[in-house]
């Protein structure tokens, strides 16, 4: 096929073609569109855009939240100023709303304009915006007092609209991550958030619906009429668009300029169009059968024969590999960069050297080279590489920021356009964006009715945030119910004493009784057991550190050649972990390092680098893995990378014949096999090494007691590298650092695409099209069902649905040999669809499986769904996840929220503010070998974790200060409901406030609060002053400030403060120092005053 990036270059260089036309460039695949646009937009100043396909499957009951729906609206809005639109044939076949509708239905705001806030909010709902707590995604809005946040499709950042009464006083853009304002706006245009939105007048929709009453089931008609009457978003009814706007148009029909079509490989375009139409018609037929579809599909999609008839009548440019006879044409000789690279392949397959050699050759031959790079770091590395190879005149080399799959060489103009990916086979990590500071996630989703545990009073039930008057002063309190209906009212200032309760089992915990000591007794038992366990671990590690070790030499040149065979650039975390491991290997000690990172985040590469150094030093490497499949996967990887350097790699697992095992054992004993991968078979007594230098253990916690005993013996005399995919909370990472050496990889690798996620009704056509689409691109499919019962019938159903698919079943209760055999067949691509239980949730990494269908998604927890979805998207092709439910309309509110959260958080490393915390806490226990479900249930995960951290710190000899300053002043200090109406939002703010540990934190909090909600009322200002006072008290060791009548009492630990306080008071009018007395090691000072007590305390302690 002709090169799409060259087509982009050709068009950019022929400006006259663009001057009098609007060009619609049609391609069969998204990737072609992007290569075309990346090159075109670099070489041309004309405005261009990509018009994507709709995310929803045609005529299916499905929901998908992706940026595509917003991009389509943005292109439609900007159509008059765009000169070139690149799109796929499938995207063009889907009609759009008429542009004149968009022109008449947007909201326009300028500062000073008057608009009733309630009417404005109602308008947003009608335009299809979803009301949320915090605006992070396009198409959402939130109301915070006199401030409305909104994210309209055509902007890169959300906007903040601040009202005073009904007047718009300020418009500004803000940052999604930090929620801080970044730029003022002179005007704000708010487009609809979806194509199927409610126009101002809904009567025509109502009438159109009634006209179809003969074609629709009565209950369905009633449901739709009710939705239109209440202007309820028809979430999974995207195909009802003709009901809203009967005169839908093709994108090009919305253009006032004459369209010129650029047809890339027209025969392929035609083939793709008819294929898509067949699939669309099949789904439409199913929808008609069920009484859901009341229109002909041609109202929403352009039939291919109609589209191609239009294209043939129009002016067009055809881009194809070969021209036809009697066809006016321009012919260009184009070379592929990859062909030049192939000629240079050396036996060592050193792709980096090949890339530099090709680049130097092109520059020496006088070519101007345009090199696309993903980051400034990649540019620096390539520049340095060229200079170190003697190239100093780089005038003809231009670096272009962007992504490009397939470049070209154009000898006629001596130009080459290529990318770091094409030349070096590497894709550099993009420059990381600044992460928001870690916020207090502990009560992210605390809702009334949830169980909580108080550090002193134990397990209770949170009932909500209550505003109460105590001693005539109003304030907010967390209301917590205990046994026998007793209540505890906790001021938000003491939020850090409270934890959400998460146990190991799903059983509801028993509420503790207030005033009894039973909870404290349970807590002390847990602390005692933790001390024993941690003490034992510390002793083992101390003994290990005292043992004599050995150091390995670092072979710089050979190591660099090995590194060059890694097809990616390391992520920052990965590079740091590699550095840690290499440093350990080259030090004279018995290394034991733990490397933690999600599956697919690059731990294997860390292990490979360590194995290379060890083998190069003449020592052997043993890689121990928990499953046969992982052994085979690692064997293939290690063999592929290490064999070219002359190292023999063996494997010991059940899938190997007795003859192969015998040969591997002999090779190990004689030192001929330098690296061996194996399951627990590696720990058998007949496995003898000539000189074992490194033991790599993958997921140590998954081995049994006997195997762990054998590991202890092996660890006594060799360096150890442990890999784990179990996440650990950051706070615990810091504590663990003192026990053993720890490296954490948290950055996802570059090149991974976001997983497109659909929520859909269980439908044979949806399943069929999902499987066929994946198989047609040479991929594989996971089909996950929550229960073993029904797996076999689902496998039969899929075989009947897609007869060409090879289907196998796996689940946890089948014999291990059968399970491994079937999984191995899937790994070897002998199986296309693996029907399974959630058993594939961890430890399986199959880059060719890029579609996962999860049946009865409503029966899974959020963390489980997140983990399952993570099985796909491990290669750099687009991955898809289908969450199937019996019926979208009958989902419980809880299930709907859970599934929508998964649809919205599709970003890689969106860190998912979810139920990931429970996985992390489990992880901490697993890594330390703490299997204490009873103890965790006794106090809940979060408190258990804190107790564990404190135990480690105490045993390491660190000082733990556990006191909180107390302020008892007669002031009203809280966040009023009138300022922040949402109780969950107020709780979230109190939580943030508890986290402020410095004056800078408080200043930042104040700025953010006023930015988000407008000017603070007096009560909120007083609250911040109280927190400021507490910071000062903690700094100077002042335990309590209390107001009694006209007296202020200060209680502090250090008697040295007395003369300093007296000195500070010398020049302050209206204050008299009363009694100063010492009691039980504390000092109490009495002051009589005439000033405002809070300001007095702040001023006084601030002078110390």
C-alpha cells in the first residue's frame, strides 16, 4: 500500500489544491489517518483535524465513554476554519447532526452577563452534560456554591464560571489534576456534550415518537416518552439520534465550501465500507427484532452504494500504489525506511547501531531528515549518539515532536521523514507530566452507612456530616453510630483518628460498644503479634547483611550491546530499578532486593539485565516462577535475549519431557546451562548448580511453606532478586526501605494505548462482531464469566456463533495439568478464544490477546474489573474491553455507578481512586508473609496498616510522636453548608485540611478553596486560623490552648518556653500573665486578655 505519510507530505507541498477546497482525506484505518495528519500538519500551516468513528457499536445497547464523541462535535463546530479533515470510511458513514443545530443550541457567556444560575445548570443538563462531584472528564459539570465547573468538548481544559447572584463575575480555565485556575477567559462557548441532546423545544421529538407507535412495543414507547418528557439523557439509545434531529447529514454535507475527496487505496476503502455496512445491518436487524429500532439504518448511516456514488460524482484525488491505464496521474518513486534497515541487519541484531548507521548514511548522502520523536529526552539521546559517532554537522536533521509509524524516503527531493520508533525500534517514554501532590485518599468514597473504625473506640457506622451547636457555637461533626444506638460526634479536626473499615471477608463487622475496653484489647493483641513478626523479619535481614558476599564486575561494552536489544526506552522508574539492581550486583554483599510493579510494567527487563551481568561473570542464574505457563513465557523471553550472546538457557517444568529435564539438570551441574527458568521443580534436591550467582524469584508469596524453607537455604549463599506485581501503599514503601532494599516501578510503559471500554447488553451480534474483529487482526480473546457453572455452555455458544474460532475453557477447579495445557495452547496461539473464570486476573501476560469480554460485569467488584481489564492492552495495538450485563436499564444504582467509573477511568495509570487500596493493603501483608486475616478483621485494613508501619518504625528505633494540639476557643469554625452544599465535598475538604502540615500547605489550601467556591465566609476563615494555630502549637510543643471566661490557658511540655513567652508578651497591651504552675511534667500558664482570643493566641505563639 502507498505510504500515508508521503500522501500527507504531497498534499502539504501542493497548497493550490487546498486553497479553493475543503479536503476530506479518507483512509481505511485510524493509524493511516494519524500518520498522514502528523506529516501534513508539520509541513503545512493549514488547519487540519482528525474525525474519529463513534465509540458506540451500531444499534447495540451499549455505552462507551471515549474522547471520540467529543472530537466529532469539535470537528463539526470548527468545520468552517478547517482545510483538511482526515477520517476513516467507517467514521464518515455515520451521519452527524446538522451544523446549523449546533450553531443554534450552544451557550455563550461573557463576564458581566446576567443569567439565572439554576437556568444555566438546567441548560447544561439539556445539552447532555453529566453532573459530578469533581470535573475531570469532558462532558461533565459540577456546582459548588456560586461556582460552576464545566468541561466543554472543544477546550483542552475545563472552565470555571463564578457567579455573584445571577451575574457571571469571572470565567477561567483550570487544571483537571490540581483543580487550580490557570488562565482567565474573555468568553466561553459551551457546545452540547453529545449528539443526542435535548434542543430547547422537545415537542417535535414527542410528536415524532408518537408517529412511530405502530412500530414499537407499548411499554418501550411509554419508557421513551417518559424519558423525553423528563429530558432524561438516553444514555444507551445513541441510535435514536434521528428522533432528535430528523435531517442528519454526512460530515461533508455540512461544509459550505466545495469538498475535494482524497481517496487512499479506493478498492480497500470500498471493501471496508461494505464490511462495516454488513455488520451494521446485522446489528440493526437484531434491534428491530427486539422492538428497539424504529428507523431504517440508512437514516443514521450512509449506505456504501450511496456514498461511493457521491464520491464518484465529486472531484477527487486518488492515492494508490499503482496507477490504472488512461488515468491522469503523477507517479513518484518512494523508498521505505525499513527496507534500508533490513539491508543492514547484523547477526547480533543490534537495532540501535543499525538505526544510527542508516541515519548517518542518509545525512552523508545529502538527505534532509525529519525525525519524529516522542520526547525531548529522546532528541538529546539521539543527538549525543550521532555526535559520539563523529557526526557534528546536523544542519539537515530536524527533530519533530510527535508519533509516526511509517516514514518514507523521497530521492527526487532528497528528503527522508522517519521516527525514532522506525529507526531504532524504540519508543521513548513521553516527558512525564507533573503529578498532583498525593492527597488524602483515605475517605475518597465514604458514604453514610459505611463502616468505619476509630483508633480508640473501634468499629462503628458512619451516618453522615451533621452541623450541631455545642456550647452555643455551631460546627460540623461526623456522626458515628455504635452498638445499642450510642453515638459519637467527631469534629473533622480529628479525622486522622478515623479509618474506613475494610475486612478480609464480606461479612458485616460487629459494632463496638462505646465506653468498653474490648476494642483496645483487640488492638493491643494485633500490635503484639505484629511486633513478633516484624522482629523476626528484622533479625533475618540483619543476619543476612552480616554474611560475607561477593561482587560482580560490570562489563560496560557488552552490557551496552545487550541493552540495545531492548526494543523500548526504559521508563524513569524502570531505569532507577535497573540502576539499583546493578549497584547491588557490583557490591561485595549478599544482595536481596525487592522490585515491585504491575504486570507488564517492565520487571522482566530488570531481571534480564541482572541475569546478563551475572552470566557474563561466569556465574549461574536461577529464575523461580509460580506457574508452568510463566516458566514457559520467561523461558522464551530469556532465550530470545540471551542466546545471541552465547548463553545457554534451560527450563524445568511439567511441560518438558524427561529427556529435556535430564539434559538441563546435567547442564546445570557442569555449568553448561548458565540460566535456568523453572517452577518449584527448581527447588528439588536433584537440581545442583556448579556456581549459582543469582536467584530471581517471581511472586514469592505464591509458594508453599516447604518451598519457602528450601528458598531460605538457597538464599544463605547467593544474591537474590524478588519480583512482585502486588502493589504496596507509598507510606509503607518508606517504612519497608529500612528492612530490605526496595525498588518500585509505577510508570506504565510508553506505547500502550488506552483501552476502549464498552458497557453493553448481552447480545450475540455484539459478541460476534467483537470476536471477529479481534481475530481478523490476528489477535486473541478472553471471555470471562464469574462462575464455573455455565462456562461449558458459553464455550458451545461461542463455537456456534464464530465457527472459525478455536475455543478452550479454563477454571480453578479443573486438574492443574489440564488448566496448564489449555493456557499453554492459548499462549502458543493454538486457541483463539479462552472462556474462563477470573482466574486470568493475574500473572498472565499475553500481548496478542487484546479483546476481553466480561460477562455479568455487574457481579464483579471494581478492583476485580480493573485488574481483569488490565489483561489486555499490553501491546501497542488498540485494546477493547466489553462489560456485558443482562439489561442496562435494570442495573442497580450501585452497579451502574461502579461500571460507569470503569468507563470513565480508562486512562493508563489513572491510578483509579477506586477500591485499589484494598489490593495495596493485601499486598503489604503478602510481601511480609503476614497471613493474618483474623487480625485484619479485628481492626480493619487501614488501621492494621498504620499499626504495621508504627511497629516497623519503632523496632527500627525511630521516634513516633503521637499527639495532637487541642484548641478550645469560643469561636464558630467550620465550612458552612451555604458555602459548600454537598456534605461529601465538605468532608473531602476537611480531609484535605487535616493533611496540611506547613503554612505553605494552608496557604495553598486557602487559594484552592476560594478558586473553587468563591470568597470564604467568616466561619471558614476562622477554621483556617485554628489550623494555623495548631501548626504553631505542634512546632513549639504546646499541647493545649483553652479559653475560660476572660482567661486563656496554655499547657506545654517544655518549661523553657516560660521565659520566652514572658518576653513575647512584654510589648503586648491588654494582657496580664497570671499563674504559672507545673503539674505532672506539664506547665500551665494563665493569661487574662481583652483581645479576640484566637488572634491573640496566633500573634503570641507566632512570636516565639
